[in-house]
C-alpha cells in the first residue's frame, strides 16, 4: 500500500478544519438566532413620541413592548403650538369624557403641538381646571419606538393597570396612560392644587391631592384613545 504524501495530508487537514469551522459557525448562528428574537418594536435612545398623530402606525405591539420603565426612548411633552383639523374631534372627545366621568369644570384649553412649525402635529393637549383646584390634562401622541413612561413627571412609578393601560398613583399627582397596538397613546393626568410647582421643585405652599382617582383617569384615557385611533 502507498502512503499519502505530505502535500496530500496537509490538504486533507485544511479541508477537515474548514468543514469543522463551518459546522461550528452554523451551530452558533442557529443558537444565537433562536435565543435572541428580534424585538417587534424599534429600540432607540432618542425621543420616541414623534409619530404624526393623524397617521396610524405601521407596527403592532402590546403595551409592555411599547412602554417600559427601563426603556431608553424618551418622551418630550412640549413643542411648538400648531393647528390641524383633527383638534376639534380630540377636544370634543376629551371634554365629553371628562364631563361624563368627573363632572363640570371651571375652565379649559386645547392645542396642537409639533416639533417645528413645518412638521406634522405630533401631540394634542386638552386641559381642564376643576372648581376645587384640581387640574386634569389629556394628551395624545404616537410613539415610534419603545419608551419609558418615567419621562412623565410623577410621584410614583408606572405600573400595569390593565392590558392596555399603565397607572401612576401618587399622593398629589396621578396618571393613566393608555396605548393602542400601533403606539397611539393617551395620557390623562390629575394634579392637586400646587402639585405642578411641587414637581418643578418650586412649591412654597401646601400642596393638595387631586379629587380624581386613577380609575377615573383610566376610563377617560380609554374613551379618548378610541377617538384618536378613528383617523
């Protein structure tokens, strides 16, 4: 029998080594792919509530995919005053929900907000002052990436209220945040007298508790969200 020469042996070793690396690489790829599913919601460490409010989102996800206290995405609750034809329907829905679930109010104000004067409307606001000094705010926006609700000034962490709503039940400030599958969101907040100043660190007077419960805010947020997604 003739033994293989040195060149043949070296070539065989290279082929076997390459084949082994290929198998290992394939196995590793499959393992990583199966253990690290691609998230449904885009992940970003920038402002997340920049979706045009009059347009439906293209990603469908659950509440815990859109919002998490540990998420990197931020929420910006300010902007430049703008206007659109959709503000009327939002104002009507917010007013009806507040009256139906809380009662009468003393004053109110509504406005559209946008990042710039030439950008689409990304946020809608309706504010109501009650007779006892409680302030109720209703805001709508659409997130395009996972965000932390903790960017909303609060006294208590946001926790699940139901399958589509988060709640923050503080002594002086309460919130309910409802989200639709496409990221459309309605935040309803109640502030006791002087609570805004307390959150800003400038309160020099006694601060009251809002005369509205988280349960009432959650109902309002769901009712207004139903109107927001009827684009």
